C-alpha cells in the first residue's frame, strides 16, 4: 500500500500454528483484486516439510519457490519451478532470533523479485507491529536485510534452479 499497490492478506492461523501448516495468502497487484483466494500462486515461501508437502503442488508452473534450507533438506523438489534455497533459520539464529526466519525469507523474496522496495518493507514492518511486539522490530529489520544480503551475495552462483537449465 505504501507503493500505491492493491493488497490483500488472507491468513489461516487456526490450530495449525501449533505444529501444522499455517499459511497466509498475500496478493500485491497494480490492479484491483477481485478475490483474496489464490489457487495457484506465482510465489510460494515454505518454512517446513508439512507446508512443503501441502502447498508445493499448488505453485503454478514456472513459479518462484523459496524455502528454508535450514529445515527442508530435499533439494530435488519440483523441476518445473524456479527454486531458491535460503538457510533462513541459520541466518536468523546468527542475528539472535530464530523467530525472524520468516523475515529472512521475506528479504530474500524482495531481493529476487523486486516486487517491493526495501524502504517500503521496513516502513510497513514498523507501522504494522502491535505495541507488545515493537521490541521485535530491530530483529525483524535485521532479518529482512540479511535475507536480501544473502541473495545479493549469491548473485552469479547457482542458488536458483530451473527445469531444463
């Protein structure tokens, strides 16, 4: 929204957060969004094996797949999508908060796609954090930046794989 884009956010955080496949659909578009429901996403970010098994089949062909390689070991996941392994939990641990692994993956996604500017992502983080979580802003900001740095440091290396490439 800070970049004048249309945005929807459709979370599913019920009992799943206690060990299952919690998920959240986010749509960012230059056009009006007709529905927050996405059957076959363009981009999929996965943090554990249970979510991998449930959601990877839904990713559209030639879509972008980012995953936490600290927790997901299988690198031969699908040969018709662009896969990027990011050791998000390890990076988050290095900055002192493993709960920021999702922010590392967000930073990686922003670095790969350019879908948003870093400044907008950081500003949205600051403005959307509820009062009791404001103490996490610095860790999350560091995690986003480290995710971006990870992708930038790997430019020229083959961290992304594509079928037939």
